[in-house]
């Protein structure tokens, strides 16, 4: 994966999040403050615009640019969390112009670690971690089993979809939703839903 492909990922993620912004906001209306789709659309649009202006030359520079834009433009809890995730992923990639499937796995794991370090969410707390964590494991298992990039990113996206579904019976224990206690049971977590979109975008651009 080169910088062009990483930019295509961000463009596709932006398209998916913008197209599904109302749905994400609707999910956040049920257990939060009805701004997640608006927040993330704003952040990703800003990221995509900055990428168009600056055209970073390496995958790491693309992800670092996205991380900065998300932190400064997204808002909400999700802005710093996603921003930190992209910056942590960027760090693992360094200056390499081309990223292997193994390196991408390390980047995804670093993104998860960054989110968990900042937000202190455990799996099962009904957050974006519940989509990303199974995705990272599925990706890793696929690569360890000899899968190509396309199959590994598809496995990650599919695991995230399952992780999102698994948030429905959970009670939120982190973020704004946690204030609603048991009333959060029976709903998908909005951040887990946006993580699914971002990983589906990755599977799309790396798919054969
Ligand atoms: P806010 O809650 O500030 O309005 P958003 O609506 O943009 O921010 O994002 C809400 C999402 O952020 C939640 O659905 C959840 O997935 C995620 N989130 C909130 N707090 C945490 C946390 N501490 N760790 C991981 N994810 C979190
Ligand atoms: Mg919100």
C-alpha cells in the first residue's frame, strides 16, 4: 500500500461517513447527544481537504495528516480518539513509501492501543473499541494464516460488523452514553458503527 492507496482509503471513508452521517447521528441520538455523524463528517472532510492540498508522500505522512485534522476539527469524544488512533498508526509506519500487510497490521494494532490508552475503554464497555479490537485480531489471524492484504482487510471489516452487532446488548460504561446507564442497552454504539465504515472503506480500496 502506497500513499496514493492510503489517500484513497481516507477518501472512501469520508464518502461512507458523509453518506451515513444521518444514520450515525441517529444512533448517537438514542444513547448520546446526536452529533456523531456531524462530528466525524466534519473531521474527515477537513482531513480529505488537507490531503488534497498537501499531498503527503508517504503512508505515514498521510495518516499523521488525518490524525491532526481529526483532532482539530472533529470535536466530541470521538475526535481526539480517532485522531490519536491515526497518529499512533502513522508512527508505526515511519517514512516507508510502501506498507506491507504485516506493517498495516502493526498500524491497526497501534491505533487500537492509542484509543485504549486515551479513552481507557475495555472491550465490552460499548465503544468503538468493541468494533476495532475484534477487527485487529481478525486481521492479524488472517495475515498469520498466510492471507493477502485484500482478504485480511475483508476479515477485519467483517469482524468489526460482528463487533458492532455485539454492542447492542451491552450497557455503556464510557463516554457520554455511560450517563444513561441501562437505557443504552438495545442500541448499537455510534462510534463502533463509524469504525465499521472506516474499516469497510479499507477493505474496499485494498480489495481485488
Ligand atoms: P461525544 O460523545 O462527545 O458526543 P461523539 O458523539 O462524536 O462524541 O462520539 C461518541 C462515540 O465515542 C461513542 O459512541 C463511543 O464509541 C466513543 N467513545 C466515547 N468515549 C470513549 C472512550 N472513553 N473510549 C473509546 N471510545 C469512546
Ligand atoms: Mg455525541
